[in-house]
C-alpha cells in the first residue's frame, strides 16, 4: 500500500514537496459517500408571525457534492396545502446567495439578503407575498447580515461591516501577513435601513463589534451583545447593551462572567432573556437561560441545575419563554412560565431540530402556537416540518432517495465516577453478530458542544467507514452540552484528564455490549477532537491507528499562535503567561515520548483557530521518535473546509489510513493509493 507524500505549506514551515500518486477508485467508499455528499440541507427556516406562512433556505450542493455553493429561498405554508415556490430575484434564480429571512409585522412581506445583482455583494430586498414581487432596498458596500423588521414595519435593522465583502470569521481561511504586523479588524455595526427611502443610519460606534440583537416592542431601542476590538476573538468577552435609536446613546445592561448569546426582549419591554454558559465557539451557543430587567438589574438564572443545555430562547406574546435545548443528546423544547417558573415539555426526541444554527433551535409564531424547523436524525435525512407546535406536518420531501450506508444506532449511557455519560454507537452496514469488527472513536470539537442524532454531512468523515465494516463511537464526555452547566464546566483546568477517562470508560462499555475487537481500535477528531486524538495517543496504547484533524499539540505555543485566544482563559483560569504549568499539564507534547500509535495528521494552511504549526510540531516529534506518521496540509483552507475536492480527499485518506492498520488480512482485498494534487 503506497505511502502518501506529505506536503508542508504553513507559514514558517518547510517548503512544499509535491505528491505524485494517482488514486485508484474505491467503489465501496464512493458508494458510502453518497448520503454524506448529496443530502439536501436547509440553512434557515422562518415562520411568519401569525404562523400561517413559511420561508426557508435550501443549500445548493456543489456538483461534486458535499459543499454548499449557493442558497435559494422557498416560500410555502405551515398547513402544507400550497405547493412551495422558489423565490425569483431580479428575474434570476439559482447560483446566488439568498438568505437572512425576516418576516414583517403585517405577515405580508419578508426581508432577505441576495447577491443576484452583484455576485459576492448582498443587498437587502423585500418580497411581497400578496403581489409576488421583490424590491431592492439597499445599495451598500460591505458585509450585511441578520436583517430584522422593526415593530412598526417602517425600518429594517441589519448588522453591517462596511467595505468587507467576505466573511472573515475565525473558521474562514486566514490571510497571511508580511511586513509590519499590526492588529487590524473590521467592526460589525448595528444599522437601520428606512424601507421607503433606503437610507441607512449606523447607530453603534465604530470601535464596537455587534454580534446579536433584538428590538424592544416599542421600536425605540435595540438590545444587543457586543465587544470592543477584534470581533472574532472578543465574542468570548461580549457584554449586553441597549442603544436608544433616536439619540444613539448606549448603556451597559450586563457584564457577564461567562459567554452570552441569543438576547430576546419580552413582549412588555421590561425584561431581556439570554443564554449564558461556558462556550468555546462563537457560533455554537449553550448554557442556562437568564432573564435581566431592561434597566440592567437582577440577572436571574431560570433554568438552574436543569440537566440540559439551552441553545435558543425567545418570548411568546403571553409572556412565556420558549427554550430549545440539548437534553442528554436529544432535542428538547420547553415552555417556561416566567411568572411562576413552571416548565412544560413540548417536544423531546432523538433528533436535531434547527432553524439554521449548529445547535437546537426553532422558528416560532408570535403566539407560540405554531413553529417550524428542519429535523434530521442518524436514520432520517433533513426535511422541513411546520404547523401547530407538537403536531407538525412534514413540508418538504427533498431527501426521499437518500438512505444510510450504516447500520443500527444505539444511544449509550455509562458511568464514570460521579457522572452518567452519553454517546452514540453506529453499527457497521450489513452487520454480522458472529464477527468481530474494528471501531473508530470519533471525538467531537469544542469542547463545548455535543453530538446529537442528526444526519451527517461531508464534514463527519468517519461516517463513510461503517460501509467498510467499522463501528463508530461518538462519546459526549464531560465538558459537552446536554447536561447541567456543572457538567459542561467540569473540564475547566482539566483538559485531557476527566474527559479522557470518560471516553475510555465509554470504550469499555462498548466492548462489553458489542462485538468490537479491542485490538483494532482507532481514534479521530477535528479541532478539540484533534487535540484529544493527539492527547489520547500519548496516554494510551489501546489505539492501533489515529487521525488528528486541526489538532492542538502544545497549549503553550498555541496560546501565542491562534487568533481567538480569549476563549482559553475561562477554561484554563489564567493566561498562559500567568500559569504556564496548567497549559503544559494538558499538552500532548509534554508526554510525546509515550506515543507508539501510527498517526495521520491533517491541517489547513489558513486555520486561525488551530494553526498549522500545532500539527507540524506533533508530526515533527513523531517522525523524530520513529512513529509511523504523515502530515497533509491543505492550501487555501481554514478551520472549516470549503473545497469539496479537499473534503473528499480527507475521507479517502481516512479510509486508507484506518484500513492499513485496523483491517485484518482477509479484509484487505485491494491496495489503494490516494491522490495528493490539490495542495
């Protein structure tokens, strides 16, 4: 079996060596990729305030599959009686970015964003449902997001980053710098657009980055989360503000001890609900639900000690709160009576429901009686559901031909000392109980995240393996979402210790209940999962193969290399400069001489969240110690890949690497060479 030739392309790394191997197709791998590559995903679901109409964003798939290239908006009804229509903008449909749906107070219009006029530059448009007509509202130069209609229907608020056309978030490929290096960033500001004139007025200062916001019901103020300085980094220290629209005078409502998100103003204008918790990624929000008065007093936790992680919160017209959460790996919807604290469960299922975020969320009517979302699980691909809350109808049937290429799904629970843990075990396709199988442990990123039962896409690379005869184990160790905040915060100053023992005890539980060969275990993960893979092979010799994607090998050097270091202090307690010992204690490089496991290391040239020198440092050490290893660095990619060819290449490499070290001789029928032509 050929060895792929490594390529080094990171800043301050070695010069590149060009790989010349040509691939031999792997038919069973290509077949297993189909449900990952060609599943129709939905980027946003938005129900009208009266609950009668529905609009959603469909993510167009690249012709090679797997990576979203464009986004279309469709309009339907929550009773599923009307055939959905595709929105036509400027006489065009398809091959454009249309998103950001916001319904008007009169339910007859919705605002949205589109770049049909100038590809790459979105503008605000308004679609009139009654006349089936579209009108352009703005003519701006810059990045626009999150349009929201004012309560009186005369204005639309937006988040606006002037003169920035591409989303330069921390997961995007970072630009290399030379010359004198200075801190430089664009600030995302709150602005208001008058619908009649198109006139724009910025109402937050030019040194403040705004993340999320909500109108007060009288339309006189906006409540928002924001921080001064670098928007990518300072989300982790954002505060809650209110700004008076007429005077543009700002005031601080809350300076939180942890990360906050999803601000929502009560219908009487007296209170603001939000989510606060220990978070590690700006787009993945989780915690408890808090309420604070609009005067900025009496912040109160109204889900204290609840065994669930809130990820979306909103008020209904009657003054109740809808909280959407991850509960023990399931999606849960609850209604909280704000006056007496009573909680009613509205929905709980082994699936992921989403109105466009990475964690559970929902789009809900003003009275709370109707709602809509995209729903999927490990066994059912995503579709849109809408209607009376708890009695939804399936609105779309876009994925009826998509079938899983994996076997049975088991929701596992096990104990490790004080905690009951949860995770998912995926059986091989065509499972034979008389055989023993290899297993891959796939550790999620974050660490503030949680694997739920949802249909995998191309980024969940290990899900191509059950078709080749592998079990896959997705553990949710301490630090994950889905339990109390105490559980999520229990890996503070303890990376690689308690959470690692949770994973090991989960593996032992799998070995107890399933025919997994304990001598053919592999481990993989991306981001924090990449770190845990690097950590795991320094702590155990149970794994015969490992693949670390976008990992962290040395927290001490990482602190000065990454572009979002503010996330680290809540987890480590102090900066690296003030307490280097705690960073060294959890660094795989500290224990590097223990490694015996063959390890493939995958990284992206422009990754600002987990910079490529971290992967280079680990690879260099393994190579020096004589441990079988390869390093592959992908050009023009960030923490999240955007090139479908590169993602396919990662999946093929994953299969080759694990087959090489985990398959028995009888399983190996073909020698496989993997291409390296995109670097």
